[in-house]
C-alpha cells in the first residue's frame, strides 16, 4: 500500500487567484494522477503526472489552467490557475502502487468565492 | 471511449446482503476496480478483478464477466458503517494506467 498526503486539505480562495496543491507519497511510485470530484459527481481524471516531463492531460483539461509538476517519484503538485467558482471541487492525488492498486490522498476541498 | 453504468442509489437493511451492479463499455479493458467512498472522504480501495469470476474478501466479494462487460460488488452482513458511495472503475491498461469511474452508487443501510 501507499500513504498519500495532500495539502492543503481545504481552502477558500478568491476568484482570479491561483492555488497549488501538494501531494507526497511515502514510497517511490511510477504513476501519479490528479482527479477532480465536483459536488455530487464521481471522479474525473485531470492528468497523469509524468516524472521529468510534461503531464498528460485528458480532454477538457489544459496545462495553462492546471499546471502540474512531478520533480521526483514521490512528489507532485497541481495548480488551479485563475480560479472561478466553477473550479470549486475536491482535487485528489492518486498513486499507482502496482497494476492492481490505485491509492488516493485525502483530497483538497477548494471553494472559490 | 469508456462508459460505466451503475445504479444511482440503493437502500438495504442492516444484516442483509446487497449486490451493486456495474456495466461497462470500453475501447480497452484490463480490469475492474471497486472503491468505497464515505461522504467527505477520499475513495478507499476495495477490490480489483482482472479475470472472470468471483473474488471474496471477508464480507465483500466482487465478480467480473469480461464477455458481458459486467461486474458486481456483493456486500454481506450489512452494517450501518457500510452506508457510503461505491464507485466502479474500469482500468484501460494498454500502457495507460488511467481509471474511468462510474458516477457511484449511494448505498443507505437502514436498521
């Protein structure tokens, strides 16, 4: 298994500002991902965080809005840029430990006013 | 593309058995995950099926039929703490480890 820590756990932000969410895994993992869970909805994959190269974004998500860093095998950040109320959501970091298990961090609950 | 369908809500009685179904249509498929998510918390891993058949883990069992694009999660001896959302997710594999999640089934366990 893996222990995944995210911070901040929650934040309230003003429209137009940016917030960076950090994700730390307690062991080296090959694959890390960022998901979004909007109120009452299931999880949607934002991007795969690639170590040493640009993240791979899913349809509907772009690097300018959600820049991602992955400087090593245990750490990643997701920035939500130029926030609007529509970005209010839970953002979840996840790590693939093996082909059979994907673990999630506790999530970062973001409210944009 | 991927399409995952599961019921939106279910209600069951404490001590009973409940089966949560999931059907999927995917362009690539390499396995099926089930997660439990309590309100306000992150999803927690329950099971992963790659081969057809039933896998049992204590009170929880998961079944997969690849030919039918169908899975279910079986919860036995229901407890109040089992009230949660249950998420079905298809793993595309083929060099990509991304999961596509269903919308989740909200299970309410009543006394």
